[in-house]
C-alpha cells in the first residue's frame, strides 16, 4: 500500500491550525502542525513531509527563514506560504525564493484542499523526475556492463577458440586455409576494437580521473603519444617536428589520459594528411594556461563539419577508417582537466588543434 | 618435468580456447569454473602457475582470490597470469607494454582473447621468474 502523503503546517495562529486540521480530516493525508518556525524546522527534519505550509508572519524565526531551512534540508519538499491579503507582495517574494504556491488568508476549505492537492502532486512529480534521472544514469552504467558482458565476452570466447584451432592445426592447414582463418580473426578483432571504443566513450569517468591528478610536465604525455604514433607516421612518411621545451612549467593532470588526448589528436593529424607532409608540435604558456599546438598540412575540415568533430560517433567524409570517437574522448578528458581544445582548419590546407591546460598552482 | 597449471574462469568456451593452446604447448592444465572450486584446488594441489579471470560472477571475484593468495604464506609465491576482458578499465594505450597489477608478487595482466604465441610466452616467463626468485631465496 502506498503511504499517505505527509503535510506539515507551520503557523502561529491556533485558528488556522485548527481549521486546517478540520478540513484535512479523513482526506487521505497525514498531517502535523507546528506553531512556530523553530519547531516547524525540527519537524521538517523528523517527519520529512511532502508539503509544508508556512505562515510568513510569525514571531521568532520568520517564514522566509523557514523556507530557506526547508530548502537546505531537502530541496524537493514543496512549500506553500500562507499570507494575509495585505501581504500578497511578500508571497511573490517567497515564490521567487522557491515557494511553489501561496494560500491567502482567509481561505475556504475548498481553496485549501485544492492548493494542498496541487502541492502534493508537485512533490510526486519532482520525486518521479529525480527517480527517472537516476534510472537513466544507472542504465548508462548498465549499458556499459551489458556491452562488455553480453557482447564482448562471447566474441572474445569465439576469437580465443579460433586462435586455438588455428594453433592446433598449424601443420595441417594449407596456405589458403590459413588465409581464411586470418580473415576471420581480423574481422573479429575489428569488432572487438569497436566494442572497446564504444565502452571508452561511455565509461570515461571524469570524477575518477581526478583522483589521479598530479603535478606533471606536458613533455611526458607528449613523448608517450609520440612513441605511440611513431609507426603510423613512419608508414606514411610523415615527419613530426616537435619543438617543446622541457623548461615549461608543470600542469595539474593525469599523464595516461592526457597521453590519450595527444595520441588521438596526433593520430588524426597523421591519418588525415597526405604522405610526406609534416606535423608540427609546439607548446607555450599563455596566461594561466599551457597551450600545446598540433598543426598538420592535411586535408582540412569543412566549416560544416567543424562544429561536430567533438561529437561522439561523428565522422567526416574522408574515406579513412575510424569510429568517430577519438576527439569525443579527448574532449571529455580535457574537460575533466578544466582545459579546452580549439581548432582552426582550412580545407585542403591543414588543421591546427590547440589544447589548453591550466598550469599547476601550488596550493598554500 | 611437465608444468602444472590451474585455470580459474567461469566461461567454459573461453577456457577451452585457452586450454587447447596450453595443452599443445606441453602443459598440464586443471580447470575450475568458479572461485570456490578454484580455492579448493589451490589448497589441495601443487601448481606452477595460476591463470585467473578477474571478472567472474557478479563482479571482480577474481580479485578476491588474488587477495587470498597474497595472505597465504605458501601460495604467495605462485605466479599468476591475470586475464581480463575489461580493457577499457586499464591503461590500454600501450598494448605492447607489460602490465603488472601486483596483486601478488609475480603477476602479469593480459587482455582476452590472448594470442597463442603471447600466451605461451607469458606463461613461460612468469614460471621462470618465480623459479628464479625461489632459487635466489635458498
Ligand atoms: N587533423 C584532422 N584533419 C582533418 N580532419 C580531421 C582531423 N581530425 C579530425 N578530423 C575529422 O573529425 C572527425 C572526427 O575525428 P575523431 O578522431 O573523433 O574520429 P575518427 O578519426 O573518425 O575515428 P577514431 O575514433 O578512430 O579516432 C574525423 O572523422 C575527421 O573527419
Ligand atoms: Mg581519430
């Protein structure tokens, strides 16, 4: 059975409290009353009402203060102010401060019942919205784990058995048969990689990233990234010219995820550039930030595409392979560092990415 | 002498794919399909290496086993090859570099699925490392 909605009335006039009690008798609500602000706030804590009626004019702590306290205790509790006709303007003030409605004195039983019903309905909707939002977050997390368990694990088991079969039959297979195995393995490997990148987008946990923040030099993630993209650059005969001084001041961040940022951006610079071109890396202090610039002489990004390149799963029409995830992840990571990424690009000429990260400041 | 390995993993299909490779590689492989049976096997038999799945059951139950191993004076010396399907949870940037989670003294982490050559290499080198360590202690 659903619990009865709880109403609390805070008013210093006994008449008001009595008549409210009378009106709500047998109405399906639970009711508590308080005849001053302090006792009222106490009851809000203990009783956790859905709806609170507060008289604005009371001796002791005022109705406004009560409203504030209620908000602090639980901002989803709905408040309605009770005011005399002469003070409708203060009711408006109260509503600006978060009260949901007002009840002018004197009121008829019907007026009171209607406002109570609306207040309770409001509270129900608020709680529902919050529950839905929570559910959505949970679903997102769950989606990540479903993808890993229901999709990735079986595919991994398939691939493992292919590995085994191929290995067991090594001496018996003809070249052609081996080539078939090879094709299957490559396709499954691509699928696994795709699943991994999906998971990556869903599960960059920004708050967890912050746990591993430390004072680092930008040269660390950059040299990690250079190492990681070196073979790709070599294959395309692209020279990466890096003129980054190791005298630069440190930033506050996480080396591994920042490495990932630079791998993704530099990887793009190489991927979206013709063979034999150059990629240039520089870094300098600009105000309170360290700005690293990655410039390529590649195919460029059209003005229509430019606003979308950081969206998850967005891909330009370059014909290159990819999942449209690299920049989305880079953006999330840089965001977590309170930094920013800027891009300028000209079709057919090249693209420049600027990654700006706040300098490390010694906290006292 | 033939090396004896124990594999703890709750996915029988995956296990068969790993076991076939190890069989052909000349190892003797026991399998436990849940952490409980795995612990029993570890306590009753002598192994040269443990292949451990991290994500079993409702969560990272494999880690519980690693913790128990660490507390056990004898089992502490057993080398462990940790296998995980959760690549996104570890630093996946530098796939070439070995990852040692240090759950126990001698361990290494690989991502599922594992290529035969790499699997045999890791198993052999972990066993060798454990033996070298033992010899050094004597
Ligand atoms: N340096 C660049 N030069 C030209 N186009 C670029 C460059 N960097 C990004 N882009 C465009 O932005 C799009 C999104 O880039 P992003 O790195 O997010 O995805 P991707 O490279 O397509 O795939 P992946 O997830 O494998 O990195 C690309 O598809 C490409 O069209
Ligand atoms: Mg990319």
